[in-house]
């Protein structure tokens, strides 16, 4: 499965490194006046006088801001670097020259697309200590026998050199200046907004040379505000009370940045906007203009306060777009609803502009990554859209132009498009931590809770702690998916001061943004076994499996079989028959609804049983091990949702001679054939009629998955007493809400049904 990161081509002149979310909370804890701490000042390297003066940038179609094709500006022309003899040491020189702390990797063969113009450097050989790429050994600047199919690319670290300031080689060309600043933030100014989370309104400030500076509002436009709000996780901007800010600015002299910003409004972040003229060039006098203020509209999930007023009487319209398979809020595989069926988008031409339309449509900000190649898992069903082209201002991705002929273009789910959206900084990560683990991805769960009027760190009661609760912890900390949930954590010594239990009775749906959003006991805690060694713990993983059942196989292989009781003794011992079978003579028959089930792993990692090999259960009658006693539920429901018959299946791992620790690898499928024991529902006591047949995989959430909503298959079923028909089989959630309403029972595999 390809693991390349897909992101946007950032060829703009204002290259800014954005902090995660802490930047816009810089005012917390500062006294009046907001003094700034001492910052390390960057000193540009001194180069020998005969060093060719070059300028570097990262370019390419699908990339993040810190990766891309290496491009060199020399002698008035932009060109590229050939991959011959290029090493990580050369990448190190490039990244440091661009202001990044270090290089992560490099890529040959035009991974980020072919460049244009001259190939300025070939056979580059660096030690990694050079101050400029021009100081490395090469064939000589402009001497090359390469083609642009050999253009080299690099991936630099997110972390920038403190205080780094770019020194431009482009003289007398203000539009091409590549000014670097360390950070950007929205700083809440009004006292009524300072304690609100998220920060939605305030000054726009950039950190330049270790100092926060405001931007003069003379040339600031609504389009600039739209981009600024988008990069901080907000879908749109709104008007604000300018009079209040005018009064505030008179009391305190602003410290202005020397440049203005010019955005078209469809950029994913300010680093794609152009730089305006310096104030000195415009010959302005002091006192004119005010600091830029933006006021953003948060999406529904991030509203600072609960929505006032009455709920509208009409039902909310079903969305046309959704995200699936992401580890955190605001990321996932993009799925669109068309003709009553959910499908995916092919990644041909997929870019940040289209991804940002999706993000804003769903109540997030602009996109920070546009992912391709099924990076967030493969979908099922049709591919609805391909070669999507957006202006960036569409209300929905379905309003963008796209090629409807996906089949002739050979799109498959291996090319499913995904997004990672900018989301507001809610401060959730500061209220939770993992303690005592061998690495940052595991440990005892410790939460910050209010007790007796003060905030204290403590543990979570391990009673009833499970995979769903662990999922929320990993998501809240930005650590991906849960791989294990532990009800005792004696092997992880946590903070001694946090041993007391401060949260109990936790029950999560698995989609909450914070553990505090889950159901839990209030002030009166209940933890029968106490905390200490019985505190909750988790281990997290960046990837997870995703099991999906093939509904067509179920529909195509269904049939009835009458089998005598004496042939069903092993199945009887494993409780695979209806209760009435206990009173059935050995020579009488049981009627079995039989079918095959083919289970795919569409996730990003292998599916392995929860239990270790030593814990697998040997079934002597069938002569095989079960690594999970209940792996699937088979239910026959009446049309009003009442269960009339059921069955279940454990994971048949292997025979005694083949005891391997393996179930379903990434990208594989595993079939339970119709002719094996317990692959049925005993319908001997069921009357003829219309029913709903339902299969649920991993029903008890014993193994973590990236997406539980696709673990259910539903079919319409007609039984006339002699024959049975299965039709309209589909994955739960794969069709429109109107269609789903005709299938009562479980809406999806969710915590409310545990």
C-alpha cells in the first residue's frame, strides 16, 4: 500500500510555519501587556564571496509544506536538481538552507512531478555540513545530462530553526520575496473572548525574529480572513465590532509587521498567499490603519457555547459528504452520497483545493493534507467521482466539476481520496496524559479533573474499560487508534501524585473528541476494586485494521439445508443451534439457513485476535482452536426489529498442527464457507414470512478497528416454508438514511447496543 504523503504545492512567497494549536493560546498566563519571553535569534550563515548566490524552494503538486521537489533559483531562472549521487546528506543541506531543523528523507525520479527549466545541479555530493547547496561538489552549476524525470525531492522535519529568517537572492522583486516567520496566531484581545475555547476572534499576529507583530489592516480583505480562519479550523469568517477594536488600538501602540498579505481566498493557508509591499515603500505615515482583526465562525462540533433557542421542528437534511476511517476528528476517506448509495472519490487530480471544499462543507477549516492511494483505508461500493476540479468556493464537493466516467478510467478503491482538515485547537490534549509506558504510545490513563474546586490529576477506574474508551483516549492525544485497552495497569508506574481515581463509569461511543464527553459518573465515584493496579490503561497505534463483509457473497450463497440431529452433535456442544434442539430426537431434522461470508481487511494494518496464542480455546469435537469465541453474530429479525432466530461464529484460527499467530493480513480476505459447522442460523422454529437478515462482525469490539460503522450487513429475506430468498444485501450505512429506515434493528454497530 503506498505510504507517500499527499499535500499541496506551496510555491508562494510567504512561507510560514504554523504551530499546532498552542500558538493561538500564547496569551494564557501572561499579565497585562503580554510581554514575550526571550527568543533565540537566528544568524544567517556567512558564505565565501565566490559562492554562487542561489535560492531554494520546495515545489510539486501533492505535498505538505515541508516536502517537495527541490527547485533552485539562479541567474534569474528557476530550475531543478538531478537525483544522481544525491544522498540524505544533500537533503540535510537543502532542508537547513530552507530553515528546517533536519531532513527526514529524499526521493528520486520526480516523485513530486517533473519540474521546468534548467537542471542547475547534477551529481551533487554533500557532507551534510555545508551552509549552502552551492557549496557541495557537483558537475558545476548548469552542467547536467539529466532529464526532469530525474528531479529530486526531499522531506524536511516539521520543526523549524528558531528565529530563522530567509535572506532572499531575488533583489528588487518584492512579489517574489520568501519571508519566513516562525508562527502565526489569532490572539484574543477583548476580555469577554480571552477564556473562550476555541479562540475565534482577535488580532492576526505573526512572529518575526522572535517577536509577535500585528498586520496593518489597510490592505486586508475578507478573502484574507477566509484563509486565516480556514487554517485555524473554521469554515468561514464573519463581521465583528470594529469600534471596540479601534478604541483598544488607541490605548496601546501596535507593533506592525513590514509586509501585507494578498490572498485570493481559495488558498489552504496563508503560506500560499502573496506578499505585499513594505509599508516604507508605500510612504505611509504613522497612525494610519489599525491592526488586522478576524472573527471566525466555528463548525457545529466546535461551538464555544451551547446553541441557544429551540430546535427546529423539521428534520435535518442528510449530508451528501462524510469522512470514514480517520484516526482523529477531521480526517478520513471522503465518501459522497449519489443515487441513494455512498461511494468514494478517485484520487486523480485530487489536491488541497478540492480537499478544502470537503473540509469546509463538513464544518472544519481548510485542508492541511489531500491524501491519495487509499491512505485512510479502502471504501466499498461504487467510485462516484473522478478528476475533481474545484475553484475553492463551492458549497459542496458535489458542486465541483468531475469526470463521471470512473469505470472507463480504471479507478479502483486503491485510489480512494482522503483528507486531513484543520480543526480548532480545543485544548483537549492538555487534560489527558499517558504515564509510565515504555513509549509515548502506551501507559496508564491520567486525566485532569476538577475536585473540591481545584484541578487535579488522577486515574480512571478500570471497571468496564474497553476498546471504545481506549479509542477516545488515543484520538484525544493525537496518537491514532487504540490497539489495546487494559483494565489494570500495575506494570506501568504512573505519577505518584495521580494515583487517586478521579473518573469512573466511563462509557464511550468511540467518536467523542474528549474522554470528558463520554458518559461517566459525576462527583460520586464508584470503583469497587479501587484504583491503583486496577486503573485504566491503553496502547495506541497509528494504523488499524478495518473488517468489511462482502454483502454480495451472502446474497449469492444462501440456501436451506435439513440436517439430522445426530449429525449436529459438535454444533450442539458449541451452542450453534436453537434452544429447542435440546429436546429434539437424534433422528429428527433441524432446518438451517446456510450461507458463506467473505470478510475483507480494508484497513492499514493486520487484523490479529485479541487473545494471545496461549489463551486460544481448543475445541476437541471440531479439532480446531478458537481465538475469539464470538466473532460474528447472525440474526434473523422480524420487520419490526424483533429477533426470531440467531447464530454466532467464533474465529476458527487453525488446527493443532497449524497453530500460527495469524488471522487476516492487510489487504487480505478470509472466507467462512457455507458448508462448515455453525456457519448458519437454525430457523427450524421460524414461520414463513418476510424478515431481515443481519450479520455483525466483531460485535463486542474485542479488537480495535479504524471503522466500526461498516461491520454490519443487512439483507431483506423471504421464507415460504420451503425456499428462502435473500435480496437487497448491503453494508450498514452504505445507503441513504431513507433506504436504511426500511431495515430496522441495529442502525450501525455502535456502543448503545453493547
